[in-house]
């Protein structure tokens, strides 16, 4: 229970269906100094979750995941940016905390499943294999962040709002008199409320602040920069260089501290490879299989074909080249609304 409307309604729906529900919230930061962390996982959110649990008549516990969150999410975020990659902390939080560590704690309380407010659907095939599908609300679908869930984790996952649209969720919260019915959605990374990832990385990894060169595709130096962690592939604004045509970040090379820029057309890539691939709906396909690939949360999945490579890797060939394929982001393979699998863009 994050203290938001989605997880609150998820708990309410399960309680109304007669399930024995226990509310669990994750404390992710030491907030005794009053530091703010945006609109997610704050002390106010924890209080909201507790008040909702009281309204529903269910027990509520706060679990201290500060050290685990720092190790698995924040540290990864800093390392990836310092290495010139673009991280996706929400996916690590879901797979490494909510459906790994949290599942262990839940089972310690005798719970059979972990339910969340994610907009996604899990179902079981007749042969016993668990599947992950997009939610019925395309604008809120969060299956992209859940690609790393294992069969064991999917078997214990429950997504009560995955078959609802957001207006229906808010309507149900109003009907139940939940104080979070009109609470705004959290949009930002929970530990980065101001969106300034560069300053955050610099505070946690001062060694990332190493100056380098901004060059064009021929290697000609166009300017300088204070650190590759301040850039992402596809970035246009904030380059600090003057040019007659718009330039975009094409590549980041952390070892040489080089930022390569070029025209938008140079961002297009016909293929990608991914590592750490988790296959959900199928066994790793040894030959090319039709699929669509989503390379960012708000990206429309692009058609093409996928095949597995050795070492939990995969290759995807787009029917039409895609722009800003950023190393470090997730690529999730779909067949319609079915998640085939996914991994991390190399």
C-alpha cells in the first residue's frame, strides 16, 4: 500500500471479495530530518495508507526497506548514469523489492499472494504457465515495468485494478469514502522529485564529475561538458553548443568521457540487443519470432522480430528503425497485449 488511490482500491476490492487482507507499506528513506521526496513513498503517503487500512478494517504494517532500496535501486541508478547509460529504477523496484523482498516478508506473515495497484494482468494457462498482460486501461498500463517477474513471482502476484480504467478506480474510492480518492498520481521518480538526475548522481558519485568533449560523428570537437552523467541518448536541449541545425545525443562513452552528437536521423536504429532477458510467455526462441518491442514507458511498441542469444541475451530487428534506443532502458517484447519477455538494452 503506497498510500495512493490504486493500491488503496486494490486492497478494498480484495477485502470486499472476502479475502484476508494485510496492508504492507515500504519505508524507503530515513525521513527523520524532514527531507521531501516528491509525491511517492513519503511519510504522508505512509500515513494515508494506514488511514485507508483503518477504514477498510485491515491490519497495516510498515516495513523498513531503506538499506535494500539503497542497494538495489538507488545505487544502480547512480552507477548506470555514471557509466553513460539511462537507468529505469521503477523496474528494479518492482522486481527486486515488491515481488522479491516484499514477497518473502508477505509469506512470513502467512500470505499466499502479494497484491499491488499496478495496471497489469496476470493469468495462468491450462498448462500451468503464468502469463503477464497489459491492463485494460492503455493509458495507465504498467506491464512494461514488470517484465522481470519470474514464474514464481507471477504465481503470487495479484493485480485487482488491472481490469479497470482509472476513472473507475477513482469512482470506487469515492464510493468507499477513501480519503485518497482524489489524490494526484505520482509522476516522478520517487527519490528524484525535482527531476535533476545529474545533481543527484554528482552528490552520490563525485567521481562522475569528469569533464570531457562533445564531438560530432566525424570526431570533430564542438564543445565540452562536465560529465557524461548529465546526458541521455536522444537528448536535444542543454547541450551547451551552438549549431546551425538541431543536434541530439547519439552516444555516450564513459571511459573516454565523450558525448557524440548528430542530426535526428542518426538516432535511428534498425536493431538492438538486450541482456538479462526474462522470457515469460515462451521459452527462449532460438529462431526469429514475430513480436513488438517497447523501448520506453511511453513508447508505442514497434513491430519486428526477436530471437534469443546465448547468455540470457536477445536480439530484436525492427520493421521500421526506431529513434533514441537508449542503453540501460528496458525493452519489453509483446504479442498484442501479452508480454513475451524483456531485458535491458545494451
